[in-house]
């Protein structure tokens, strides 16, 4: 398996959840390290230098946000949060602290594994955006600023290319609305969410087979947007997969 060399640090205080995650990850070829406290998590992260952190936020000795911030002070290792906290402000706090993605409990196993694979791919690619993106029959070359569909060239405005390029730098991951506005319009337009919404609507009209049911340019309610492409497979829908036991709000 391609991920056989990847080492995942699982930071979770519930033994039952930790056991489910261990079996799930090992079945996919990942090597697992485990920590049940914030203190242990920091020790394991520094000593083992794992390829990815999978972290619960409700740890017994400290909030998981503190672990994320401390790790981010010295490492850019991919961090995926797995938590029962579902409030938008809680998700925003985790992403602002430095997490790359956020999955809520109870979780779909196929979706969690897909999010982990995506985070590891982004880590390998670094900050460079994909050179070209495939959306069904439409191919967008970001470097040349060209878009070709079934019926020939599709016109994207310079602004639409900038938004797409910004999203492509984080392909498969959530991009916070204010980060997107800052990167495309500049910090002086930080509160101009209307312009972003209009641009997203126009992009969907050009990229999506059915703009009313977007497959590629996904709204993450209260957070921002997530770009997917056919040459960077999306995670499956959260329903219908293997699940994990419900946990306390963490």
C-alpha cells in the first residue's frame, strides 16, 4: 500500500474510540502511535515526528486546541481534528489554531480515511497548486489560464482564476472565507463577503454540471469553501460507511 510508510499519531482519551481508529488505520496500512492526554501527545509528536496527527479536542488535561497551537509552533505536520464538537465557532477555532481539516463524531470511516489521504497528499505537494484541474468534461489549466469544455473554450475572468487558484492551493481542504478574501481581494476588503459569494456563484455556473447541486465547489457552512476535482478524488458521502461509537462532546 502506498500509505504503508505513513505514521499517524492518534490523540484520543476514549479507549473504545482509540481502538476503533487503531483497527481502521492499521487495516489501511498506516502505522499508529497513540496518546490519551495532551502532555503525552506533545511528547509523542516530538519524539516520533509522525506524518499526520488525528486529534480529539476534549482531552483530560488540556484542550486539544492547545496541542494544535503548540505543534504548529515547530511543525507543519498535517492535523485532522476528530471531535464531537459541532458548533461552527468550535470548528473555526480549530482551523484558526492550525488544523487542516475537521471531521465530526460519529464519523463515517470511508470519509475519515479519505480526509486523511487528502491531508497527506497536500503535505507532499506543499503549497503549490495543481497545474490543471478536471471538473467532469471541463479542464482548467491554472498556469495558462485556459479552460476547455466539451464545446470549446470556457471564459473565466481574472478574478475567477484567482479564486480558483487560491482554493487549488488547498485542494480538498477547507479554506476559510476570510482567508480567501484576504488572498484574492486583499486585507482591506476583509468584510466583503458579498463579492466572494457572487464569484463562487459564477464559478459554479461554469464548473459544475449542476450548479444547484455542486460536486466540486462545496460550501462549508459558516466556515468557507472546499474545492474538489476529478483528478483529486473527493471523500465519499458521510452516510453509508462504517461508523464509530458515539462519544461525549469533545
